[in-house]
């Protein structure tokens, strides 16, 4: 499972998530011109088999217009600390794993 955390979420979350997810990276680490545009992140994830985790509804629009891969996990939880977001993602690990292997779903919303 390859997860890419979008730039709109703190890079500090990576350290917490790496204990629970084998391969998690941040958008500021990928090999594209920084700051990365949404479409560049989308294409990187598509080409490198990553799932995007974001707060950005623009990725939902991309998923609906372009299809998948990549799949998109949208966090509908604003005003939470990095630790709170990390704990939410960790607590939803089984849901995320199920979503990844579901061949019909392209978008997962987490509240």
C-alpha cells in the first residue's frame, strides 16, 4: 500500500504514519517541480501506484473526470492537529485497506 500525503497536510504526519503504513510519502518529497500542482501529484500517483490522501476536493473532481488509478482518500476533518489526523488515519487502517482492494471505488471520504 503506497500512500501519498498531499501538500495541504503537514509533512510531520509522515513520521507518525510510517509506524503503521509500510510506504507513506509526502507531496513535497516526490520528483516533480515544487510546489507541485494537483495534476502533477495526480500523474505521479498514477504512474507510481500511490493513493492520495488529501483535504483538497480538487482531487475528487479529478477522480470523477479521469477515473482511477489513482484512488483518493479525502479527509473531511478540518481544524485537527497533525497528531489527531494521524490517529484518524491509523484508526481507519482497515477501512483504507478494504478501499484499496475494492475495484469499484475510487474515492473514500473519512470523517
